[in-house]
C-alpha cells in the first residue's frame, strides 16, 4: 500500500497519486508545479502555510487506502 509521511517531498506525494493535489490545494498549497514542490517536504510546506501536517498526512493516507 502507498503511504505518505510528513518528510516526503511534495512532488513524491503527487507521484503516488495525482488526486493528492486536491488535499494540498485545500490548505493553500497552490504552487504545486513550482520549484519548492520538488524540494520541500510536506512538513516544511505545512509550516509555511500554517497547516497541521499530521492531519494532512492522515487525510492523504485515508484517501490512498481507498484506492
């Protein structure tokens, strides 16, 4: 099963399943194609956007479970 962790790079999460983009967009990560997406972890991005990384990881993994 595919699993997301908070230390994964945003690009890696999107490569697991493009549908993950919806979750990232909802919390204000609108620059999914920018250079930061290729070098920033979910944890770092959540800190910048004021989002709860643990909740995001939980939501993403629940989404992937249903795939």
